[in-house]
C-alpha cells in the first residue's frame, strides 16, 4: 500500500503542475495578442472619434454662423433696409442695422467682421460704419463675389485677398469668408452679406487635442485651413502635399500610414458632407506601439509570477488533496471490518469504494424510513425542478429514486390560477386552501404514469404532464382534454372558474423550468381573454408587429370629468378607455404599461387636486391591478374604489372658499398656459390682491403660482414631445419662452434630461 500511495501522490503532483502551468502560458500569450490588437483597434477608433469631435465642434460653429446670418438677411426689416439709401435722414435705420450686425457678432463664434452690401444703392455697412461704394469698389465686389455660382458659399482667403472695402482683418493672416448673395431667393442679386472669421479661431477650437496628436483641416482644394500642434510633425511643422494626394475624396473616411521627416505616422481622415472640408489626424506609430510594448513586458512579468505561484500551489495542493485520501485509508484499515477489506483491495481507492458500498448496504433500513416522507420530498423536488434549481447530473438519480415514469417522448407544463372567487362561499384568504384542494384533485384525475407530482407555487398550481404520442395534433388533443376535464371538475366541486396556461412541448427534463415560465407567461393573457381561458403558449402572438398608441384623448376626457366632479361623464369615458383596450390587439406587456401609466397619471391628478382617496394613498397602489383576474375586475376596481371616491373627495373639498379660488386660478392656468399670464393678471381678473392669491394658492396646492405654471407647461411639453412632431423651438414659442435655450434649461432642470433626449428615450421604449 505504501508504494501505491507514493505513485498516486506523484501522479497527482504531475497532473496539478500541468493543469496549472499550461493554461497560464496559453492565457498569457493569448492575452498579449488580444490586448495588443485591442489597443491598436481602440487607438484607431479613438482617432476617428477625435476627428469626429473636432469636425462636430467646427461645423457647429460654421452652421450656427450660417443659420444666424440666414435668419438675419431673410427678415423683412433687413430686406427693406437693403432697398433704402443710407444718408443722414436714415440715421435711425442705420442705427438699427448696425445693432443687428453687432448682435450677430455677440455669439461666441469668433466672428471678426460682418459686412452688409447693397449694390443697388451702393453702400456698405460693417464694424467701422457706413461706406458709399465708388465704381472701382463696386466692380471688385461684383467680379470677386457676385459671379460665384453658389448663392451661399464658404471661401478660404488670405487677409490681403478679401476684396471688401473697409473690412476688419487684423487678427489673422487667413480667413474663412461666408458670402451670401441677396436676396436669397432671387436669381438677380443686388446685394450680399459677408461674415469674416479668422482661421485662428478654428485652431483654438482644435486646441483641445492632446500633445501626442496633430489635427489639420483642408478645404476642397487641399488648402490648409487650420493646423493644431504643428510641432508634433517636426520642428518646421511642414506637411508634404503628397500626403494630401493620398486622401480618397470618394470615401467619407479612411486611414493610412505615411512617413514625414523619416517618422512613420498613422493618418486618419474624415470628409464633411457639409462643405467638403477634410479633417485629418496624425499620430506617430511609435506612440501606438509603446502601449503594446509595455503590455508585453507586463504580461511576461505576470505570467512568470503566476507560474511560480502555480508550481507552489501544485506541490502544496497535492499534499492537501491527498491528505483526506490517506486519512480515510488509515481509518478504514484500522477498523475491524476494514482489515479484511484491506487485504483484498488493490489500492487505496478500491479500499474506500468497497467500504462505502458496505455502508450503503447498511443504510437500506434508513432509506425505508425516509419513504414515509417521499410525498413531501417529491413536491420539493418538483418545485426545485420547475424553478431550474436541479442540476443535470442530479436528475437521473432523483427520477429513479422517486419512481417516476421514464418511458415518455414529450413533456408539457400547465399552470392553473383561480378566476374571481365567489365571496358568498369563499373568502379571499381561502385561496391557498382552494389551490391545495385542486392540487389533490389533479392527482386523482391524471394517472401517476402520465404526470409528475403536481405542486402549488405562490398563487398558481402547476403540473408536469408527460406523453408518448409523436403526432402534434394527437398531443394537442390529449392536453386539451386533460385541462378541460380539470376545469369541469373544479366547477362541479368548488363552483369556481379557473384559467390554465399551457407551455410548448419539450423533450428533455432539463427544459422543465422553461416550460414552467411559458405556462406562467401564457396565464398573463387571461386579462384579455376572460375567465375559464385555456391558453396555449404556442398560439400567442409575441411578435407584436403593431403597437396601439396610448389613448391620451380618452384619458384627458376622464381627467376633465373628474376635475368637474361629473361622475356620469367620468365613468362613461372610463368605459370607453377599457373598450379601447379590448378593441385593440394589445399584448399583455403593453397592457400593463398602459394601465400603469394611466394609474400613475391618475395618482398625479389626485395629488394635484389635493384629494384624499383611502384605497389610493401611495404609489404602491398603482400596481394593485396586477392581483386582479380580468379586465372587468380592473374596470370595477378603478370605478368603484378610485374614480368615484376621488370625485366625492373633490366635491367635499369644493365647499372651501380658498379651494374655489385656487381652482379658478388652476382653471385659468390650464386654459391660458400658452398665453402671457401672470399672478397680477389673474388677480385683476378675479378682483383679489396678488399677495393674497399667492398665499392661498401656495396653501391649497403646495406650489407657488410660478412653480405650478412652470410644471404645467413642462408637462404639456412632455405630452407634445411624445404625441406630436412639433420641434423644440415650436414648443418653446407656444409655451411663451423667449428662446428655445431658456426652455431647454428649464426642462433639463426639472427632468434632468434635454427635450430631445426625452423624446428619443420615449420612442426607443415604444419600439
């Protein structure tokens, strides 16, 4: 035995050494290879992203300048000014025009000068004032700018090439010039506007780049517009023209390698669709490879450390792992029975195996005692099986020990739930007892060789049924017969209706938990299908090709009726709401979303009106409908437990004078929110002091007048963002904001998200 022990011990050491070192070496090599590739790919993507960011920043400035200029020249006032002679009698017009031109330069875009020219009246206005054009200046402007084919164009010009008299051009040697012929929609221009921006401003925008990268902007003729971090590509910052020729203008983006001053660079470029400018990023290949090199050395170090640790663990682990075997062998050999066994055993494992078999034989009596508890063990096993907690290796032993039928070709799980309980015969607290009674009934109705043990899990009874038929139609017929028999017997014995969800057919016991989930999922559709439903999972339409919209119009009518305390109208509109849910093909997930949203908005209305409804005091009650068994039950609960008590509470509160005053103020806000209203205006209309109205409103609603008005307007904005195609600017104007930026700030402050992102998130959820 001594010799055999030593052999197994060294075999164990050798196995652990191989098991621990080989994976470490392979993993280290693969990690280095994968991380190197990942770094290069990440760097390439990072450069593309940097170019895109630079392009976005630059074009945002250019587009904003273009848009602001277009808005200015298309105004009726500007077009009238272009038709006037600018002289001493036109001082007021000249002052207004200068003010508008100066306003164009107040935006933080780096505009150095804005020049407005009327060729018809032969005058020019810019930062330096009004200039009347002589024939030479007129011809220069006509030749250099009016003969350009485009109505609006960005030009790259040196400061000395800008042929506009009196133009300010002091801060930079090169400028980009936005030229627009006026009028914009005329084929015979008689004026123009020029916006001069120094290219130095673009260089400042690109100054965000780091020291290990250089950016270049080229126009459509490969002229350099701006170049950041010129020292990165060499002391002189020179870029060969051959590099620009490598750019494929037919592609919007690309990458290639190029050598400058004996240094290899990775060049990434992206062409703009806005003005055909090309944005380039240059980064040294040595900088990219430096990260991979450091990772390589780090990988070698880590692998070496892991190898040393693995070897140590292998030797120590071998002793630890073999110690129980050695101890078991000693214990068995020292026992009376073990001595006889040890003489016949060829090795220590044979010794242990023989001894364990003997112990198993001795435990036969104990197994018989356990049989008395087999029913509870079966139920526990089935619950674990349906919940996916039984391992694959455990299944054969359990099925055999519980004497389940193993001669079957398919399995199905059906789950049963009670519909409405007869309150005259049963209490809702009796539901568990009823389910256990039904569980026992199913054990009697379905032979044991055709099923596993039925169980009750939470609020449903579930049964795993096994079949031997291969034909799908025969299988469906058999399952349908069984569930109809169960429904009939439950009705006869308990006078209760039940709904049953049936899973797809599966062929492996390991899939029981999937079948269980499908049967539970099928049961959710009973809200639409009504009582005593038999729902096959395979018959459900889970693709949801069409999605019914949220019935906002009906909801608004319900809320209006509640505000007016009109019970009849409120209940009528509520019936239309549920008719809409029943009429449209709405799957259960969307049905839950619509009901949850409706109840949440109803709760907000209750809070807004300051009403008190006993069964609707917290947001937890919003999900109470999930415990109801049909659409009709949800309708009755809403009407009897929420809508009517809510209206009664509002009626009781209407006796208060302050409430009536605050309600009038709320009504005015709801009707005139899109007008320029204020507390003073409402005070004059209601013939009260503004301070008095403010204190009443604050006391009754919990909000100040301005805060309530802001919240109502932003709630309207949220509604328009999700139900209309109105732009953010249109919504801001409709809600009386001076500009869209003020509206965006207010919206972000309250919702912590911009209007655009709010609309995008809503659409993604709807999809």
